[in-house]
C-alpha cells in the first residue's frame, strides 16, 4: 500500500544511518588501538633485544641483536608517524 506510511519512518531511517556511522567510527578506533598495541610490542622487543645483547661476550651476536633492534625501532617509528593525530 503506497499511501500507508509509518509515522516515525523518517526518524527510524535517520537513527539507522547514525548507528551505522557510529559503528564505522568504533571499528576504526578499534583498528587504531590495535595498531598502537602492535607498536608497543615492537618497542618492547627493541628494549629486550638491546638489553639481552649486552650479556653476550661475542661481539657478532651483540651487533646482530643491536641491528635487529634498530630495524624494529625504525619500523615502530614509521608506524607511529603513520598513525592519525588526536581526534578533533
């Protein structure tokens, strides 16, 4: 019946659109949070590798661990710079 319209149909559609937008924003915020956790793990790995590297007597192992730690630090820095700024 084309002449029959629900009284609050427009309001329901507007609220539905608002819910979809809020859900998308929440999903994006979750992804950003996951990225920050991943960066934190990389930075913790850097500290671990450099810290454990100082206990080895062989310089080759020390330099290898410092090199791996440096690469992870560069990766973490790049990932930090790619993150969005503060919400405005």
